[in-house]
């Protein structure tokens, strides 16, 4: 339950997963010049460890997404969630550009 409490974990999906996707995008493309994002907590309460009959409040995000523009004009659409069935924190990036037809990177 500690990962679901902001005062202990510090962040939710954005810090656990999305930060790595953003870092990878910056490594491959460059710095961002603009971003706009949204976060959501779908499950507001969860059973407490060792006390399944009691529930504790979830204070971190379950999903995050944002669109942005890199400094070189490339557009970005990034998302991360703990609720993508079967994904198990997989990180996938697809880059489409004039000089590179298609680059697909997948880590599962």
C-alpha cells in the first residue's frame, strides 16, 4: 500500500513509469518546449495489507498522459498507467519522421 500513498512514495504512475518515458523521449529527440498533461486516480480506495476488510485512501495517480512539442518541432503523445491489462510496465516508443521511416523500441 506504500506505493499508493504520496507522503511515502512521493509520486504515482507519473514518477514510477512516465518519468522514464519522458527521459527516453528526451534522449532520443531532445528537450521539450511545451507540454500539457492530465493525471487520474481511478481507484480511490484499496484494501489495506493484512486487513482486507478495511480500506485506505489512494493519494497518487493511476494514469497520466500528456501531449507536447520538442524544441525541434517534433510532436509527442506520451502516456503511462498501472491499468493497461497485460502490459506489466512495458515501455514502447514509436518515432515517425521524414529521415527515419519508423523506429520501434519495445521493452517488456
